[in-house]
C-alpha cells in the first residue's frame, strides 16, 4: 500500500472516530446557510432533508447514524423539523460548553519542581543506552570509541571495546524483539553526518562474533571498526552511510514496524531522513531551514513531531515530506527535546532557555507553559544542551544540567490507588439515554455531566441552579430532554446535548422535589408538599402551569413510579403506597404493609388513645415536654422503619390478583412485592444479610435500599443499598461503591449497569458483576468487545475494604485447574495412607505428584518458595531520588570528557525510547 493511501485511510479513521459536530467549520456553516435558505421558504428541514444536505457538505453518507443523532439533539421540541436558528444555537452553545470544560481542566504538571541530590562525582560521556535483553550498557566517548559494560553484577566489568570510528559517535538508539530477544538493532549517528546500523541475529549468545560464555572475568574483547565493517563477524551485520546528513547527527531512532531508521541534523537540505535499513530505495528526505534538532515518532498515529533551533514545533506525516501538517510557535529559543506522551495524547517540547511546553495533539493548542526548570540553570552555563527524559508510566520529567530536577505529574502509582471521582459533590442520580448512548449524571452542587458510555469520555458539562442543589432527574420518553428538580421546588427542562435550558416550570410550593416521572406529553412530580403535581404539554394548555391532585399522603412523598400512560404509584415516608389513575387524576388504591384500607381509622384511633393515656399519666394537660418528645421519637422511629425509597413497576406481568406487579424498596433492607389490582402484598424479603454485611440487628434499621431498577422484560432486578452494595437478582451481591448507592440504571442494549453513589462516583458494570470503569477516568475504555474479553479489575479503593464475596465476583472465579489439582492431591494422599507406606516413601510424594500433575496444573503452577527481599528499584520515593548503587568505571576515571551523559537514553525495548541531542 502506498504512503498516501495509508495517510488517507488513517485520516478517514480519525475523522470517523470524532463527533460530527467537531468536523463543522466556517466553510461548512456558509454552505449550510445557503441550503437552508434555498431549500424552502420556511427554512426548515426534516430529518431526511437534514441528513442528505449535511451529509453532502461533510462528505458523509445520508444513512450515517451520527447525522440522525445530531438531528435529534437539535430537535429538542420534537416537531421533527430543524430550522437555521436552532442549528446555529446548538452549535454555538456546544462550543461554549466545550470551552468551559477545557478551562476547568487541571494542567498536566500541577506540582512544584523538586531539586534532587546529585552524586558527588560526575563523569560525562556523549551518549549512553541500555540493552535490557543483554543486561549491558553501551557508552560512547569523545575518543571515537564504544565500550560495552556488563551490569548483571555490581562489578560493572567492561566486556567489549570498539575503536577506530572515523568520527565521534554522538547519539545512539537500541531496539530488541521482545518475543525473540536474539533479534536486536543498534543505530548510531556521528558528528560527521554518518549513520550506522548494526543488526544482531543471536544477541543473547553471540555478540560481535564472540560467544558471550567464552569471555572470561576481567577480560576485554577489543575490536576495530574495520573488522565490523567487513561483515565477517558471525551474527552481526553493519551498514554505514557516511553521507546521510550534511552536518553532525543530532538524533537517531529505529522504527521496528517499518524497518526504517529516522535521523535528523542541522543541515537544511537533509534535516530529517527516513532510511530503509534493508535497501537504499524508498528513502524520504525532509528539508527544513536551519535543520531539525530533535524529533519523536508515533507509529500508531503516523505522526512525527520535530523541534528546531528556530523555536518552532512541527507535526509531520511521515509519508508526506513536502509540507508539515501543523506548525506550532511559542518557544523563544532553540528546541532541544521533543517527546510524544502517548498516555495523555500530548507532545512535550523543551527549549534551551529551560522552558517546558505541553501541546495537545488533537486540538494542536498549548496546554501548559512551565518555567520551573529555570532554577536548574547553572550560573556559568557550558555550551551544551540540557539532558531531558520523560518517564512514560509515572509521567515524570527529569532534566539534568549540573543539577538534576524532577517534575512530577499525576503519578502512575497514585492513579492506580487514588479514588477516581466523576463529580466534585455527591451524586443524586445517573440516567441512560438509549437514543444517544450517553449517561447523564447530576450532583448536589447542581452540575450535570454527559458521558459516552462506550468510552467513558465526558462530552458536556453544565450547571443547572446557582443557589440550590439538584435532588432528582428524569428523561423524557424519547431521551432528548432532561428534567431536573431542585431543593427549592424549581423544575427545569434542558437540552442536555448542549446545556441549553428550554423551559422553567412553575411551582407554588418552595419545597424539595424528590421524584419525577415523564410519559409522552406529561410530567408528574412529587415531593415534600405531599401532593402529586401534573404538567401537561399540549397545544391547548400551558405546560408551565401546574395542576395539583388531591392530598392523600400524610407524610412527604419520597418516590414515584409510572406504568404506561394511565397509572402512577407514589410512596411516602410513613410506608404508605397510593395508586393513581392519570385520566381521572384521583387515587384508586392505598396499600400499607401493616394495615389494610379498612382498618386504617382503627390504627389511627389506637395511636390517639395512647397519646391521651400518656397525657393522663403525666398530669393531664400539664404533661412534660420530655414525654411528648419521647412519644414523637417513638412514632418517628416506627415510620423510619417503614419508609419506602424506590418503586418499580413490573410491566410485563399479567393483570390478575395473584401476580406481583409493583416492587417497593425501603428502610431496613425490605423489598416488598405488591399487586395493584386488588391482591395487596404478595411477598417480601430482606435484602440486607446480617451475616454477609456484618451488621448487628440494632443497626439494621439505619440502612436501606436506596436504588432499584428492573429490566424491561422483568427478568432482572438491580438493587443498591446504603452500604454501597449492588445486588443483581438472581445472580449475586457485590460491593460497588464506598458510599450510599443513590441511583442504578440498566443499559439493556449493551447488557450494562450504571450506578451512582454519594462517593461522587458514577460506575459502569456488566450484568455479570464485572467492573468496567468510573466516569472521569483519564484512561478510556471500550465496551464494544465481548464481555469475556474485558480485563478483570477491581474499583479503586475496593481492595482494602471489600468483602471476600465482593472480590470473588469482581475478580472472577478461580481457575478450575486448582480444584482438580486439590482433588488429585487428596486422592493420592488417601492412597498413600491406605497402602501404609513408610515416612521415606511419603517424603517422595511431593516429587511424584509434581510429575503426575504437571499436565493438570499447567503453566500456572509454581513450587512454593521462601520469600526473598526484593531488589531495590530506581524510583522516586518521598520526592527524593536515591542512588541505587554506584558503578566503578576505570575508563571514565582516567579521562575527563567535556560532553554530558545522555540520561534520556536510559530505556530499552520498543516504545520506551526518548530523545536527546548535544551540540
């Protein structure tokens, strides 16, 4: 395939993965305005007309699902037409919300610079690379020699010395095949513009034609460049291009995927060279005025980022050397290092004036400017570039002059251990829109986030109320609009795709809204005013004017549930259920677990008689305040034990008096099944297992079921409780949050569960209990693959607090091989006891069983051994870098070189290289 075809295919994939709103530019807006004006006099387009016209402008097919989804996002009034004003308003609000979200992002390096102690003795060389597959270090010196040292022990013995190079080697790069470690490639560049390529076929056994096991201790094998260039050494092939560049080589890099060597120099006519290591055909030359000082290559994105002494950062397509893709200006001095940060989709550029800039690859904008390395600048700076290295996993930048400094980002270990938050405040609800495949979550600080359920990316963020908090949310049946209720009784309707407020509904009671139900053209709310409020959206009536139904509840309404268009159920704090008919707007049935509608007055009379008896006992009307307070406390306690927090209809069940059609969940973990057609209470059970959750009976009443949802076919019910557990019936129960679960939602088209909790997290699970991720994570996920292929992982913080059953569900079942091995060992042991073998024979049981069960245990089995203290690692601890150990190098002690060591060369293997250049 040609290079241009690869670039075209990569561009198409990148465009298809982005939202269609991001592809619309000013030219597209001008063309669309003409189409809106020329198509018809009303300047309104239907869904077919809209997709056809917009698809023709953007080069998309008219049946593209993103075009239809964009039409539904704009058509919030559901009149099946879109005009020019609606289109412009949606695009404008979308850009405003995006700018707000970008402004709230934290800089990638928020922490101050920490100067690290340096060793007392510093020795400089031109470059250094590590060969991880060989446990060796290769050093290059200004004397035109190379020295290879063995680091498998602390003696740091020199094994090879290569002399006679025509020029001084100033930069090197090393690659080895992680699957076949005998295959390795070493590329080098010298100060005469030459590039060397060494290919090894048996690196682990034979290096430079010498068998490694034959080298004696303290023996040094000396070779000349002439011997290498003759290609007579077994297992080593060298290629030398003395005229690759017109100036000395600043940096080299080997690309294993294409078998190409990339090098750069300050020569304008050969600034960047992509050379084929197999032949001289297909070489590409990039010409840049004043040349290129440094570069980095990302093969997955087909991107080369280069920096020059003119302070300009350029992005290139490796197949198009004529013109850069992007030119980014900002540095005021020469760029010395450029590194692509794959983990964050960013490019880091470092200049000679010790300034670090972070650039976004997608938007090509400067994310952060960091000048904290200025304190490392020496008073009398030598004529050299500083050394620069980016740790790819810890996201830590190391810079060295005559001092060493580290700039820490969000540490890799902290990312694994720290809690990922979806919101900065407690969640009130999380909803799923199947129309757009998005999750809408709202928190008590009145912030609403819209997430992509397939990747976990935050798409939109907006604030609903300025002086109060959101208490409940609901989606309209078509899933295009969001209805929110606040603590002060304010109800608003939103277009959650761009954060635009469409309507504010009137409410005469400034009391908290606890639940909202939406069905077709009606919005039904309930709350602390103890009334059901109806907002009817029709051409004949004003939907902002409320209509209040009769007050039937004696306590605050906590939840609502709707079945079809004509039945609504409401539950209150005292445990009473009321079933309403929407058509007549009246209550038709009252249900309670401790009484029937016929004996309700008798129960009230008994409570009143107890109050009168208490008053007479305390002296009639002169009863003490303490007795009244105690009576009120007992009454409230009984009501707390009966409070219903969530309702859910079982819509597919038959309408007879023997079938449960309504689920009610509440305090003390009780789950009750009701029949709303006259059957009453069908059954009940307690979902809080005292033994499993380690609860005492007296504390059981303080916990409750706080969230409930049912699958559309009534085959699956998901509960969330105040202990943070999710219960999937009839599967198992597992801990999903560290706080109270306030909302659960079924994503039926993907067999997923979305849960929200007061721990400020919104998480996604599979129906089998497998944890996928938390919205707000920096690492996106992909749920398009099969569930059995998803990696098993535990939510952050759960490994320290979760029970054994929770970890067993989240981590998956144990391998069946161990069960078979356990049974086999038990059988062998019984046979040994039955045969009455001696102790000496029993001692050989271990060896015999290992030989007989090797096929059963497979590669997972390892003999148990005594724990050994692990070898220390060279890492940052307590923001202080300690020296792992010091290696004595006699060669370096004899000479005094002027060029610095290249700490950026520390790294081996594919994908762990970094950039360096000296001048």
